[in-house]
């Protein structure tokens, strides 16, 4: 066992949940081992229109397919000869200029599903489109590494499939104090404080007690470790900003959490997309920039990788309601300080070569991104978590 | 029949049993108690809600003439009606005398999983499950395959001779009858051909689009012939694996999430080749092993079993349908809205830190007006504001009316131990038992809430 792990485990085991500050400092400076790294996954829920996020502003097919919705070439932030950011993505542009942003184009999977539920499940479980898995890739990660609910946290009140394992799960909270209080009503205290360990071998009953006891100690750990670290940054005053602020507080408290999941809603733009998406992209990039600065100020950006995805992109062709319907492949953002290949990882979508449904084809299987995060970033073996080995990509 | 056995039986083929009913059954033999269960569930009683205002939706002739705006309006109303149907279904579970049949409906709804937003088709599908719940598997499968809701859900409507769509054929074998590894990709292709042209009219009636149906010879699971969809289902039923696949699901749901192979083999022998569901259930419920200790309290209640079980003691009226949906969402099981064609995973998959905490608080939230501060997730279709809408009014109470009549009638005369034995199926943890013994000052209603809040109440 490594020294750092030993310190952490023994301090947890003895009930001293606060790792003293000097140890924290030691950990982050000297012992920044592989499993000290973490990943934050942000889902733009509903299916963000990638084509109006990164605009192929020289492409005739794009303009022909979207007479109402296409972003004019003088109304965007040009980055390459062919692609430009939506004008609301200035904060993201600044991250791009610093070399903190990598853009992966045309990410998807074979036989794409156009249902929000199903495609989200596929992304969450890292399955093929013809498989139904009962556990998520983050859940399987904590099952083989860490084994504590707080190793993976969703910033919400209920837990998504992504964080569910076969026999243990991550934990959801957007308010550590509230969760802690909820677990510590006088009644639960009485039930759980009396527990000796004998029943834990019982099949389902043991599982319930074990889940409750772990939930309670996780809630306590998260709350007590993070309560002294309120963020000093001014986040945009909206629920997504709040989610990221909470995430930053957890990260900057050096919680022993390798995976965070945040879902931002509102991207299902079937009608009147232009204004809606502009606002959303503004909210997203504004909050993410603050988040990145917050981590940078606290020395935690170094070990943090932020992945932003949507369950699918949208159709190339606009619809009759000034919106777009569910499509297939889409772009993915990676943000971090240690990117091997910042900027554009691969070229933009080929609108001359669409799939049978006239949607974008994928070049990168999303599971290759997970595989890369697991093996190159977190330094763990990908196969036990993804079930098969995927090619890794050279972004970290 | 022993009290403990009666309670076990009713917790599995129903949602629990009240003390007075136990007394009325305890003088009877097992055979008579089980026979009574079946006789009560003899005739399927369709569940229907008032859909008169939507009749234009299903009229075969006038439907085509409706304007786009009206059709949109009808679709919107239809989606609302599905929520009403969700409430109506739950009320049915709370009030029904046909516990066995209704429990089977719930079971089948998670085997032949389907989701649709056309209320007439949803209602028709639900009642097809009800009709065949205790019938013959062959008739059941053939009916399900012809249902408009299923036809849409698994794209069989798009399955035509020129361009077969394999979705239905694939899930029919993988998830409804055989399980992975018991057929080939070639079998799927051939089965899909047999289901080409299977379609429906707006009023929900099945019809075959002759021109779209592939009448050629198909080779399927080693047989060849001029098969249509019915013939495919018949050939599937000839596979003993189909009986085993269904029996295993039945075993996990009604007996124990951990399968005893010997008992399973016994069930397969009863089920195959006639596929009489009633006979299969009867065999299980009359067996000795069904009542063995290892099966009692071994199963984690589904959110529905939890929610309905509470209400069979204290019926509730939700002033806001939305709040009933909220409870289902937060616990991860909204009736009529399964997550995907594989259905809910059940047992331990219902449980994580967040859901378990919520489930243990549910009794006091429902019966004691305790404030909840758990927000539900937004929908994919929501706007940004709506996605997060709930989070602004964090602490809130549910607007429910409680009816304590049954409780007063059934439980007031009982002592603490009797109340406990009537409610809890599982063995109780020693420490928790000691804790419960300290609750001597509570009035019976409060004691009920406390009992429903221990982890053991999560089991049935």
C-alpha cells in the first residue's frame, strides 16, 4: 500500500475524517499519484446542437440545410479556416487560447439511438446500442477502485445509472449539509448507531443496512471535509453555476473522489432554437470558465479533467419549427491543464458523407474516450470497467 | 394455514394482507387459500379511464381530416391522460380484490416492456396484459405482437418486405422469450421477415398489410416454411429454453431473487410445453419450498410494492397527481414509463444511498406530513428553467389526504408485537428489535410509521 493511501485509509478507519491540512498539502504536491486524479463529466442534457456550437462556417451544405438557423459567418468566433465557435462561447475561447481545451469532433457509437433515455443509458453504461447493462462505467470504476460511495459523486439529489455499480453505488448530493442532516435524523441515528456488524452477512437485509451505514458515513465525510472550504469565487447565479460551485468546493477540499457527474438541462431544442441555445451556451461556458479558474486558483486544475458531452447531436437539416430534431454524432469538449493535444483533436464533421438517416457519422467511439481517461489519466486497467478494450486516444 | 405462510403468500402475489383477513383464512388448508386467490382473480377486469374527449383520435375515418393544430392538441391531451392512467393504475393496485391478477400484470409489464404516448394504445396494451396475465403464454405473445403500442415501440410498423426492421424480432427473442445466446443473427433476420406488414388501424385493431408482408420461405431455428409471425412464436414456444427463460423471471419476481435450480427445473417441467401460466403459478404457490424460510422476506420491494403496501393500510388521496409522479420518479419506478425495453432491473437495483434514504422516509412523508427536501431530476425535454424548477422550493410537504379507517378497524385492537408481525416479513435485526422495544410511549399510528421506517420494511 502506498503511503498516501495508508494515511487516508487509516484516518478514515479511525473515524478521524478530516485529513489535516499539512497532509493535504503533502498529498497534492509530492504524492500526486495516478489515482489522485479526477474527472468531472458534464452532460448537456437533451442533446446539444453541435453544428451550431462549432459552426462549419464555410460549408454550403450547412447553410442550405439550415436556412433559418444557420449562424452567419460574421456572427461567430472563427478559430480555424473552417470552424468557428458560437458567439456566446467567448469564455470557452479563452480556455482554448490558454491551451486548456481540446475538441473531439464526430463522437458517437455504431447504430446510434435517437431516444434521450436510451442514448443516455448507452453513454452512462458504456454499452453498445444493442446491449442493456445494469451498471454504469463510474459505478464499475468504484467497485474495482475505492469501494466507497463518495468515490463518485453526482451533483444532484438522485443517482443516475452512470454511478451505479452491480453491488455498490456512488452517491448523489447537491447540498452536503442537507444530505448529512437527512442521514442524521434522530430516528436514523437510533437505528444505525446501535448496529453491530453481525447482520451484515444476511443477504438483502445485510445489503440494506450496509448501504445505509455507508451512506451515512459518506454523507458525513463529504460534509465534514468540505464544509470549511466554501468557494471564494463568484459563480453565475443560476442552478448550473451552483452545481459547478459545489463541485469545486468538493474538489478543492481534496475529497477522495475520482469522478463527478453534473447534468445541465434544456438542450432539447425542437422549436425556436436560436435564442434558447444562445442562452444555454452562455450559461454553460460562463460557469465552466469560473469553475476552471476556481480550480486553478486552488491548485486542483492540474489533476482535473473535465469532459462535456451530450447524449446525441441534432439533425443536420433544421425542422419546420425553427428547431432541430434528434441526431447522432456530436462534438465533445475536454478541459484540463495537461492536455497532450489542445485545440482540435480531429477534423470537423463531413457533411458530404452522412448516415442512412442523413445524420452525422461518428469517427470516435465515445468508449475510446472513457478508455483513455481510465488508462491514461486515472491509471487503471480499462478492460474490467469497459468489459472490452477500446483503443486509447492521445489526448492525455 | 399458518399465519406466517399466509402473510408470505399475500406479500408476493399481492401487496400484503390485513389482520382480519388472516383470521378468516387461518382455519383453511393451503389448497383452499390458494384456490380462493385464483377464484377471486378469475375474470380480468379491464382498467379504463374516460377518454370521450379524445375519440377523434381513434376514429379510422375522421382522423385523416384533422388539422395539424388539432392533432397536436390531441397528442398533448393524450400525454396528460397517460398520467391520469398512471394514477388510475395505482388506485387499482391499492383497492383491487384481484391481488394475484394485478400483481401478475405488474410482473408482465416488466417482461413485455412497452412505452407509448398514445393513451388509447397504452390502455389497450395494459388491458391485454391483464387479460392474458394468467392465460397461455402463446396467446399472450401473439396478442402482444399485434398491439399498436408494441408495434410502435419496437418499430414493427416500419418492418416491411422491401426493408425489414429487425428490432421487434430481436427483442422478442432476446428479452421476451429466449435470452441471448439461444438464437442466431440469421434467426433474427428470418423472424423479422415473418413479421413484415403487421400493422394496425387508428382504432387499435390489428391488420396485415398484405403487400408489405413477405410470404416467402423462411428458415428459423432449424425449421423452414412459409412462416408468419404467429408461426415464429409457435416455434419459439417449442424451445424448452423459452419455458426456462420465463420461469426464471417468475421465480426471481415471486419466489426469490436468487434462483434455486432444482425448483426452477421443477417449474419448467410444469410449464413446458403447454405454457399455462395459471398452472405454473398454482404449482409454485402449492409447493412446500415457496414457504421455506429462505424465501420469506428475501426480496427487496419495488417502489410500487412499497407505495401500494402502505396504502393498503392507510389509503391516500393525492390532491396533486404531480406529487404521486414525483414519488415514483424519485424512487425510480414510474408506471407506464419504463426506462427501456429491458425494463426495471429490480431487487438490489432499486437501492442506492439516495433511494434507500428516501424510501425509509417515505412513511413519515406520507403519513406524518414530514417535509421532503429531495428534488426530482428534470426531464430531457425540459427547458433550462423547468429542468431545475423544483430546486427553488426545496422543503415541501405532500398534499395528501389520509384515510385511517382501515387502520383503526384492523390494528387498534392489536398489541405492539402483533402490529409488528403483521407488517414485517423479514427477520428483524437484533439491535433494531431492541430499539423498537423502547418505543413504548408511541401511539399506534406513530408506531406504525416507525415500523414502516426500519430497513426490514423494505423487504417482502
